[in-house]
């Protein structure tokens, strides 16, 4: 599992495989799942999510870019 996650987060240059990228969810409706996600200068609307119930709301998320981008989940900070 750890090696596979490493491959997603740190893919080989030029490799044609999924890449996980941190993004920012600027809009979220927990009832309908409607969302807006910004990745750099690009905005995506209504991306599917692996588990809508696990999305905390507006804030940082992890997006997996396959042929179609999908929200993997919310990124939460580690507190000491």
C-alpha cells in the first residue's frame, strides 16, 4: 500500500499513470455533493468523490488525476 501511494504522489517524469495532487475546495454542498475545486489556475466543478461523507467542507483536498479527476478526500493538518 505504501509503495503504491508513493507512486501516485511521486510519479516518474513522463509516466502515463494517475497522479495525486493537493487542491483547494472553494465550494461544497454536503447534501448534493456539488463542489468547486481549484488546482493552481484551473477550476473544476462537481468532481466525483470517493466518500462524500468524509469531506469536511471547504478547504484542502487531495485529487487523483486519472482520465477524469476524482476527490480522494480532505487533507487535515497534523496537530502536536
